[in-house]
C-alpha cells in the first residue's frame, strides 16, 4: 500500500521503517520542521513535506503520528475528500476526534515504548485497532497483520485503559528505577547492583500474575524494616510519603480486607 506519515518522531520512525520493511511504499513524511521530515523521509525513500495540506491524494492510508494535542490541528489541515483511511496512533485520544473532518478514519495504536536509538521488533508489538466502518477496519487490519502477531479490535475507552495501564507498568516503573538510582548514588553505590533484581522481577510477570509474585517487606508486613526505610528517607519527605503509600497499596492487594 501507499502510505503517508504525518509525523517524524519516535513512533513515526519505527512505524515507517516497519511498514517499509513489510513492502509498503512511504510516499511522504510530514513535520512542521521540514529538516526533521527530511531526515526520516530520506531513510524511507519518501518526500518531505512541512504542511498537512501537501499530503498526497493517492495514498491508501495516512498515519497521524504526532503529540496528542496536535492531532486535531493536523487532521483539520489535510486535503478534503481523501480516499485513503486516516488513522491516529494515540492511546488516550478518542477516535471521534477525526469524525468532523473525514469519512474513512480509525485508530492504529501500537502498544510499546519507542526510542529512535533502540530497534524494535514489530512482530511482538500488540496493535489495537478501531475504525468507523468495516471497510476502514479492513485496511488497517491488513497493514497491522503484516507487522504484528497480535492485532485486536479495541474501542476508545478500552484503549484509554490500555494506555493508563502502560503508564503504570512502564513510565511510573521507569521513574521508580530513577528513584532507586538516586538512593544508591547518595550512598556511593551503583545501579548495576540491582539490575539482576530488575530483570528477575520482569521475567516473573512474563509467566505469572504480578499479584502472585509480589515480594518485599510490605507483603511480609515487616514493620521494623519499613520503619528503617522510612527513617532513611526522612530528609526526602516526598519519597518517604511515596514509599509509605506504595507499601500500603501492596498490603491492600496482598492482604485484602485485613487492614495494614
């Protein structure tokens, strides 16, 4: 199929490369900063554009891969009467944001964290699809099936829940890694010491329910140890409160209805 990428960031870069590798033709890459569009376009054998109104009328699909708050601005500037399907790739933006501007539209949401410098195998990336009708869905499904082994229908509310879950599992977890790193550095220790622990924890949830493999002082209700931890964090009140709150939530999950 012929594709137009409306965006040039991390997701657009990985999606564009995956689509190209699957045999699709990337016609154009858009960015408000033309130099950014040119960098990705050159790698994909595409043309660079710096305004959505320049999008080709001949594409089979248009992927809006920009920040959530820029999606409506981009779609409102696309040429009218596009024959191809237009889909945004956001987790927390409802599909109907496209409705006032288009007849054929949908959502193509790859559930993964993307960085330009790290390669991703799209075959392992779940792709959630939603579309205004069966015809539009079929186009998106054909494209998704060529990239991923896990493609599934998902309405806007379900997709929002996926995105929230991803924030907890990925973004918040990575922040907690940063907290751990800071705690270690403040005592002249290196984060590499707990990398085996991080890996083992991640591997456990690949095979078990997270609730079933929860460990630590909160699960054991080891109040003496928790008090020592809280005391060590006494000069960082925000982290101390976070530690106590998370410990309380762990207890609620692992010992429901019994009080902390």
